[in-house]
């Protein structure tokens, strides 16, 4: 059994949460969790954007060159895999 608690929120906020929960077929807790997750994602990407903006062009290119995944289009194994798995 998971623990739960009660929080006091203004009725207008509870009503907004309830409308969203009904619309999305979720429990109130799931709505709150989804909003928190989305906010954390936005904060993460804002930090990434900010840190990226501080890099010089040379630093950015060095990072991409060192971390980008490359595909060897001439790799015969790619064709074999594609044919076998019907990609």
C-alpha cells in the first residue's frame, strides 16, 4: 500500500485539476505529477539551451564532433538487417 496525504489547495485550483483529470481520464495525482514532470523537462531544456548558448562556435563543433553518432551508410550489415527485419 502506498502512502498518501492530503494537501489543502484553493477550490479554484482543485476544480481546474478536476477538469483536467476528467478531460485526460486521469486521477488528480496523475495530473499533478504530469504537470511537475513537464515543468522539470522545460527547466532541463532551458538549462541545456542556456549552456549551449554560452559555448563558442568552436566549442560547440568540438562537442558535436565528439558526441554525435555517425552512420556508416556503406555498412553491408545495415542492408542485411533491413531486409531481414523488413525495415
